[in-house]
């Protein structure tokens, strides 16, 4: 084995000299070469950049993956340079459960149909979340991680070298002050010039790296804009998916209530003389709140009521009207319809023979037909 004793002794001497100089500086027994104010500001800005980048990186990882175990697993895969396995999102898992539940309850039942619709929306939300996480990881997390694992490590390495060069320089200054003989002073001065040159060269290298933090900020700013754009697209997709689902559920709700309206309208006709067994059983069931129906106009069949009856000329029933909240804006097509504004409250009731998808709505002195799918009927 090639063992260089002289080099080992030299390195040990340098290390001991630096340790002595560092200790005396801490004890206030030795002078220290100070860096200029601009250099100190560059150092402080670099430290701020490193610290805040680490915090932003870690918290963004928590935002994208709240499960700490999953984050640890992804970290290990990255360190092993292996591809992270695809993981089902919470939305996709919920969609799977809802679809399986709908199959057990009956996909043709109202509950089963709704579970399928909501499950499909959850699946789309989960897919959108997966795309957002992938985009944010590539366009935002990766550049931050590359800075910490690449540029910052280089800066830290050069700063340590600069620190050692400064200790060597100050140690040479101390030896020059202690030198008495002319020969010792000459040797100390020559060593001081060499260490000063090395210090100045290393300070320039470190300065250039520290000034490069400005370019890092520009790059991170661009990545931040891309992250916000990805997040905006993700939330816009989620909003659109939920809006579509709300409309589908509103339509389904209208279909459910339409059977109630029709049955209520038919109940105005007198019962037959002989009551069948199913009719008796139905009569014993609890009463279901329904929309009150205005009595049939004498001489006008129910099937013709809508075509000849002007809603503005109909008076509401004395009691039993229902309140409804408007889900979406609606523009009246003609004078028989009532324009609606989202989130407003109106009074509604049904007319005999009307299309089950429509009701009569009242708002103050205004009255007209309104679509059931635009309403949330309140008890």
C-alpha cells in the first residue's frame, strides 16, 4: 500500500492549525477576516432560499400525498432508483365501492342508479387528482428537489472550502505577527501571499455560485406558475364534474317527484265503488308529503288543462303549498313561464294534467311554470 507519511503529516498539521485558529476566534483571542457586506447578504439569501425551499417542498408533498406511509414508500423507491408503483386514489376507490354497492342493491333502483352516477363522478375526480399529482411532481417538486440535491450541495461544498481558506489565511497572519527573525518573517510573508491568493480565488468562485441564486429564484418562479396553472385546471375539472353530477341528480330527483305529482293529481277523481285489496293496502301506508293540486276546473278535462289554462289566472291552494330553492338560473321561454335565479326561494304547487316535469311557481306577485329539475323541493 502506498502510504505517504509526509502528506499525512502535512494534512494533520493543516487540520491542527485550522482547529487552533477556529478555537481562538471563538474565545476572542484571534482576529478573523470579515467578508464584505454584499458577500454576507448573498450568504444570508442563499440560506433563506435553502430553508424555505425545504419547507415548501415538504409541505407540497404533504398536500399531494397526505398519507405519511405512502410518502416514505415513494421516497424509498426514488432512492433505490425504481419506478413508484401506481396507487389507486381515494376517489377511485370510493367509485369502486359505490359501483359494487349499486350492483348489489340493483342498478335499476333509484338508489342504485344514483350510486352509479356518483361513483362515475368520483372515478373522474380520482383520475383528475392523479393527473394533478403527476403534473405537480414533475413541474414543481422535481425542480425544488434538484436544487436542494444539486446546486445547494455544490454551494455548501464551496462554502466549506472558503471557510478553510479563511482559517488558513488568518493562521498565516497570526504566525507572521509572532515571527521574530527576518528569515521566519520572510517565510511567513511568502506563505501569507499564497494563502491570500487561494482565499481570493475561492471567494470569487463562491460569490459566483451565490449570485446564481437569482437564477434559481427565476426558475422556481416559473415552476410556481406552472403549479398554480395545474392546480387551477384540477379544481376547474372537479367543479365541472360536480356541476354535471348535480344536474344529473336534479333530473333524477324530478323523476322521483314526478310520480308523486301524477299520483296526487289522479287522486282528485272519486274512488271506484268496489275497492280492491291492493288499494286497501295502499291506503294503510303512511301518507307521503306531496305538492298540493289545484282542484280540476269544471268542464275542462285534466288532459286539456295545461293547454287551455293560463298559470297567471290560477289561484294557489289555500294551504299545503311547498317551498323550493332554485338550483340554477332559468330564463323564461314565454309569458307562461317564470324566470328563476339560483339560490332564490319560491312557492310551488301542481296543476291537474300538467306535464310532470313542470310546476307552478310563485314569487311575490309573479307566477308561472317552472321546470322541476331546476328546483330543490323543501319539506
